[in-house]
C-alpha cells in the first residue's frame, strides 16, 4: 500500500503508525518493509513537505506475546537486522539539523553495503530523518541501489540536555538493495 504524509507532524504520525502496525502484524507472522519518496502535495496544502511511503508486508516467524495470547493481538516485532554485526552504523538525527549532510552520510554508508540504525526523538527529528532518507535514496539511484527501511519504537536514556531521562524514540533500520537493471 501507499500512504502519504504532509509536514513534520504528519510524517511523525505516519512513522509511528508503521511502528504500531508492525507490533500487531508480528503476532500473525508478518512484518513491514518500506521505501519513501517526496511527492507534490495536493493543491491547497502548504504546511510542509509531502512524502509517499510505499509499504509491503513480508512473512516472518510469528511472535506470540502475552497480549497476543490474551486476544489483543499486539506484541513486539521480531528483532530484525539486514546486515550482520560489524556492518551496521548508528546515527542520531536532530530536528534542528540539516537533512542534506545526514542524507549524504546515509548514502555513503549504504554504498558500503552497511545497515544504518537511526534514532529520532520527537516529530521534527523523525521528519528530518525521513527527509534525509529521501535525499539518500535519490543519490543512490545512479548507483543502481534502492533504499529500504522499517521503523520501530525504542526506549533510550538521554545524554546531553535531559541526561538520564528515559524517552521513547523511533529507531529506523535502513539498508540498500540492488535494483535489477539499475546503474
């Protein structure tokens, strides 16, 4: 399916919806993988950038949990990595930063066939992460690579301002795949 989101708040809600959907699908042995592109918003919408998330489901081992067993149908998704340890790079995205350098760093790591794990805290940070992924995806097209991702929730302990405070973040796993006939 394809879902669109406009502006930082809309993008944040879209990413959180994908995280939540993964929790419900895990009990059924399904998970999500997505890609994202910037699109033109509908006429009359001028509150921010518009993104289209193309989402596909995939079969995984079912992960029953206590809530799923109780008929609620929700559990934490299976732990999933696209690259082995040693081929992963952790990044943090700031909502006040610039997406261009982050997109360049993502593209560089993906060209090295690395998996990037990005932590984003707050709507502006999640929106900046998505914008950076779109920039990286565009930069990788000429290399015959496609960018894929899946988001999830993660509890983190803050460093710097708010040090020691526990917060929820959106953790995005990003990896490259070769495109047939690409390059």
